[in-house]
């Protein structure tokens, strides 16, 4: 099933993924609650018996969710007028692993901008987001930017310059733009801005498929 609307971007391998007209509110709700659980889990200092009791609640929830499952986790839908992958680990509002990266805006030049708020569960250096997650945000942003430019492609090379620590608990702006094409190779750059300062920059080569 496909559902292409003008002005939206198509994901890799979108052809066979079910496309929902809207993201079910309960899907987003569950993911949000699990994110809160993860955040509470890394901050908690309760006694061992309370940790055990909480673990039993989580086990019960997991068993409930496993009662009926889909073969493939990928679902597509729409958010802010753009097609999104509901269970993508960076932008997916239905994936608790995803911060998620939201609010995609595209300016008249085609440059993209999104936001994300990462909590303490994403910490690498003290008070700072883990570098792998910084790279993930940028990888996703350049992938999105080239798709928006009409060249959906996979990253083959991503160079990240970590300029300063990216704080957690602070809204991040993730910018990216398509910068050129050479055969199947597509080029893009991006950066993360926190509190008005650029914390990381990326340049990427992607290959169209
Ligand atoms: C859902 C909602 C919609 C949203 C959609 C948008 C958002 C989604 C955002 C998601 C974002 C998620 C982001 C992700 O997670 S992307 C996932 C991470 N990336 C991958 O898994 C890609 C793994 N790589 C491959 O599978 C293959 O390499 C592919 C298939 C891509 C190309 O293999 P293929 O055999 O077909 O091609 P080729 O080897 O002849 O290469 C072709 C050209 O490329 C040049 N080359 C290759 N490697 C490099 C390199 N390292 N540096 C510089 N150049 C390199 C090469 O020299 C050649 O150039 P030329 O000789 O033609 O000049």
C-alpha cells in the first residue's frame, strides 16, 4: 500500500510498509510513558524491594503487549504534514527509543530543521548527550534533508565534528541541508544547536537506491 501526498517525503523501503492516515494516540501515549519509565529508571534511588515490584509491573505490561504482534515493526503515517516512520528509532513517535526528533520545518531553500529533547537516559559524558546519539540525530537529519530534496539515499559516510558537549534536558535544534549530487552520490551537511550554540557539525555522503 502506498500513500503519497504532495510535499511529503518518502522513506526508504516505504513501498510495502502499511501507511496509517494518522498515528494512533495510544501508540504515542504508550511510547511517551515508556520514555518516562526509562528516565525514572535511570534516576531512581528507591529500595531494592521497590525496584523488584516495579520490574514485575513492567513484566506484566510486556506480556500484555505480546498478546498480539505484527510481523514487521515499520508503520508509516503523518506528523506535521510529513510522512514519518512511526517506529523509527530517531523520529518515531511510537518508538520509546526515539527522543523523538519532531517538528520538521523546511525553508524556501529546502533546508530542514527539527527539534529533540534528550533526557538523562541519553547521557554519555556527565551532563552531555552520548556521542553516538549526537551522530544518530545528525545521520537522520541528513537522510531527511536529501529525501526532502528528492534524492532519498542511504548514508555511506558520516563525519561528525563534536564542537562542544551537547547538553541533555535542553531542546536541541537539528538542521540539515542537501548540498549536491554526483552520480548516485548525494552530499549533505547538518548541525545541532543548543542554547544558541552549535555543538556538533556533520558532513555526509549518501548513495541513492
Ligand atoms: C518514513 C518517513 C520518510 C522519511 C524519509 C527520510 C528520513 C529517513 C532518514 C533516515 C536516515 C537513516 C540513515 C541511515 O541509517 S542509513 C543506514 C546506514 N547506512 C547503510 O546501512 C548503508 C550501507 N551501505 C550499503 O548498503 C551500500 O554501500 C549501498 C547500497 C548504499 C551502496 O552500495 P552499491 O553497491 O549500490 O554502490 P557502490 O558501492 O558502487 O557506491 C556507489 C558510489 O558511492 C561511493 N561510495 C560508497 N561508499 C562510500 C564511502 N564510504 N565514502 C565515499 N564514497 C562512497 C562509491 O565510490 C560509488 O561512487 P562512484 O564510483 O559511483 O563515484
